[in-house]
C-alpha cells in the first residue's frame, strides 16, 4: 500500500492572506489519478476536441479538412456573429439588473412583518419552480398581438395593441420580462438570507442619530447585503448569459435575428447548418468571453466581502 | 372498425393491388407477379420517423405491416427538427441505428445525396418479387419522382406524402364585401387590401412572417413569376421576378396582414385564420383539418380551398414533400424496402388522405372515388389538392444548405415587413448566401 507522508513543516507557513496548503510528497499522486482521468475525459478532452474542430472545415456529410485559423477569420467578419454578441450582452445585462432591483425590493418587503407573509413568500417563489419551456409557451400565448391577454389588459386602460416578441425592437425587452418574472424570486431569496444576517445594533445607533429610512438603507443595509447581492449577480449573470430555452422556444432568435443570442446562433450553426468547425470556433470565442466575465465578477466579489471591507 | 380499404391480411392486400392493376389505373407490370411479403419474416427493422400526422398514421397501422410480413418493427418518432438533427448525425457517422428513415425532401434531399446515405432502390423497384404490380412510376406525381430520384436518375427513396401550398379563404368575409376568389396575383393583392378593415380587426391575408418559415412563401410566389432563387447552381435571387415576388410579399404582409405577423409561423397564421378574422391564408394543404373542427375553429363550413391564383408568368403550386428511404448502411435492405412500399401502398395512402394527415403522391389513390368518399375534409379541399398537383412545382431549391438559405432570405423578408427595400434586402441576402452555397458543393 502506498504510504502517505505530509511535509508538516510546510503547513506552518502562514501568510497574511491565510494558510498555505501542505506540500504533498510525490507518492501521494497515484490517489489523484482517478480524478485526473475523469476530469481529462469529461472536461479537458471535449475542450481540446472543440479546439481541434475549430481549426478544421467540417460540415456533416462532407470531408473534414484542416484550415488553420480560417474559421476565426470568418468570425471576425461575420456581422451576424457580432450582432448576436451584442444581443447576448444586452439580454444578460437587462436580465441581471431587472431581477436584481425587483428581487431586492421584494426581499425588503418580505423582511418586514405582515399577515400571510409566509404564504405570500411561497406564492412569490413559484415562478422559479416552473419549467422554462412551459413558461415560454404560456408567455408566447400571452404576448400574441391578437389573442394574447396582455394586449387585452392594456386595452382596458386605453393603451393600444403592442407587438411584444413579434416586433424586432421590442422582442428583447419582452423576453427579459419573462426572465425577470421567473428569476426575481431567486434574487429575493438570496437577499432575504442576507437581510436575516444583518445585525440590529447599527440601525438602533442610526435611529438615535436621526437617520431616515433611505439613509439607513443606503449606508447600512446596502453595504451589509452587498456580498449577497454580488452572489446573486454572479448566479444570475451565469444563468442569463447561457440562456437558451426560453429564447428558442419563444422566438427562435427572431423576428429576423433580433433576439438571436450567441447560444442560438451557435446552436443553429452546429445543429441546423451542420457546420461543426465554424460552430466550434464560435464556442471557443464565447468560452474566452465567459472566462473573462467570470474573472471580472470574481474580482468584484472579492472586493465586496465583509472581511475586506473591515480591512478598509 | 376495420377500414374498407385495409384488412391486415396478405390476401386482401394482393387482391386490392391486382384489382387496381386490372382496372388499368396503373400500368405495366404483369398482374401475375406477386410479392412474397413473408420472405423476411422474423427480421427486425429499425424505423426512424418524424413525429407528425404522417408519421402517426404509419405508427397507427404498423401492426398491419407486421401481420402482413412477419417483420417486427421498432419505430421511433421524434419531432421534425430533432429528427433531422439526429438522423444527420447518425448517417454521417456511417453507422445509423435505423434501416428506414423518413426524410423531408425539400430540406434533406441534396444533403442525403451528397452524403450517399441512401440505398439504391432502382433494382428493388423493378423486381416483381419485391414490388407490387400497382407500383409504377406513371402513377406518381412528377414532383414525387423528382424528389425521390437523385441527379443521375437513381431511385433513392419512395415518395410518401406531398404538401402543396393552397389558399384557404373565408367565404363569409368575401361575401360580406361582395368579393370573389381572385384569379390573378394582382387581384389577390387588391382583394386582400379590400378585405382589410383594421377598425374591426379584420385582415385580408396571413402567411408566415417568421424568419426561415417565411422563405417558402416568397419562393412559392416567385414560381408564379416564372422564377426560382437558384439557377444552374448560382444565386439568382436579385432577378426582376424575385424582387417582384418579394414586393408582393411585402405588400400583402404590411397592408393586409395582422399586427405582429413578422413573428408568425404557420401555427400563429392558422390561429388567426381559425378566428374568422382573416380573408386568405396561404400555406400547406396538411394544415387543413383543424379548420373543419368545431372545437377549434370559427370558420367551419365557411372556408374555401383553392389553388393559388395565376401569377404574371404561370400558375404554380409550391410543392414540398416527405419520403421514406432505406439507409445505405442497412443490412436488411429488402425488408426495409418492403416497409417503404407498404407505407406508400394504396391502402396506406387512403388512410393518409382520409385522415387529412397528408396527400399521397399516387394519382390512383386521389382518383379513387371510394377513397375520396371516406375523406373527412370537404370535397373542395380534395379538388384543390388534385388541381394543385397539376400545376405543382418544387418551391425550394435542391441544395445542401437549405436551412441557411431559408434563414438568410427569411431575415431579409422579415426586414421587408419592417419596411426595408426588397431589392436591397435580396441583394444583401444573395451576397451573404453565395459563399455558403459555394462552400456546400465545394
């Protein structure tokens, strides 16, 4: 049996940022091999294969040929690709900001004491339990310009019929409306958790100092729930940027390409046009963008944690 | 209740076929020739179908085929888009998991040919021990044979169901305005505009506006101008005729169609027509059954079914269709061929037509008075089908990148509904599509 020895002298090394993990002796590594094999097969191999396909011209049913960086050069000049990147950015930002604002507001409301609070909280979180495609079908009917209930409700207050997802200029805000409806409860739950952890004493001091409700929120509540908001932003951003089901089921990226995000374009390229090489190049570029976004979000999150704020 | 056209016995099947042959509806093969339907008894076939009314008919009567042949069938039916993806991926791997595949000719024909994914059925078709005497080329609509044969004339599949585009029109709205069904494109546009009254939410025309789905509307109209978007393998979508067809599409969709039509696929267009507030709906014959269903429709008994009016150059019904092929990789080709043959037999064609699920390519079925009697749709619908068959033309180009073609031109057409100039949009789309087309055959 392989023996495990740990160099304990290394464990004593303490830096200002924390404790360094112990340095392991070389005969420990066989135990890591199964995990490495799984990671290699499930994560590394698909990525290496995707990279390889991205430098090939490969359409299903045709010969595969090595073309170097041609797919990437083609991407650079593909207006539909850049348009889809812009749609992705717009959709992501709106799908993060709107639920964040409404979810925080809802959390502040549900943090108070009022009759039927528990029941109403239950009702409020129900949208996030529904299946996205089912939601998409229901909302598609609601958005229908002639038969939809939304235009009927607008007509009751004298507002004319809107085209919602059936118009190029209103399709993204309409899709964001659905996304917001579904995911505001998640933000509410996260922020509610943050509010439960907020100490009462600072509020008592603030009240003695004569702070009004807005000042208490701005200078006490908001900084104290900031780490929770950041977690909510990260979760929502990841979710929104890879959003596919609702958009595909409701508009398939249309009208025209007005709601075509990079995921939809990538899907069409690979599985409707069967242009696997070009689709792979798109996936690689999108992956780089996601990694960059993740780094930015992780850095921002690091700046908002309580320990660091105390250091400042 | 057992259908008068089909009982699951070999004897009845052969007797029916022989009777057709004797009636002279079909031709040439000797009536004494007999298919040995039991030759492959004990074989198991894997069949990949599209989940659609047409696929459902095959599934419904599958037991009849098993009883007739002793062949066991494992059938899988998936929705159209997913089925296309799955079959393409499997066929390109060289080892498909199925022996028989249901394909949409208007999308997959050229792709399948280039990939050499389908077996040559020419020999089987000529073999009297495998092919029923009633099955002769002369019995099939011309479009079906064009679809089923490759560029060299080799039979690669059997034509299963054809979809002609016709005009559904609301007689009540026409009567209210004292209008008659148009006889020309010009009249079609003026009638659509005359029927439109936005104050009462009534519109003269509806068709697909959604990207990709809308392209066949334009290409079908283009046939009336005597043009096609691809000529001799080159993009010809900015021709005068193509632009005229696009202008007609733009006029109909902006001046006479409901609000939000740029997001309409066939389902939304159908819903609008079923509400009784749309004068004309231009789409495939296969979407007719809900129109005469009182639970779904407000236009039951009020709908006219007609061939598209004559264009400036021709009267042409845009034609699309499905077929059934045997995979080149199959080790059970003859048994698989028997399945395809059964699926397009007189009896199965009758079931297809009578249910309104599709239209067989075989004229002998459409002409059979007994079959027509059992059709649940109005006689006018069958007349429109038969008349469309006489002016049938393929509405989409036979190329590999059909989906890109539909997407790129679909965006252009959607932009036209938004007010963009048809000539400029078609020129831009042509520039975009030309390299895609070149790459596909390169």
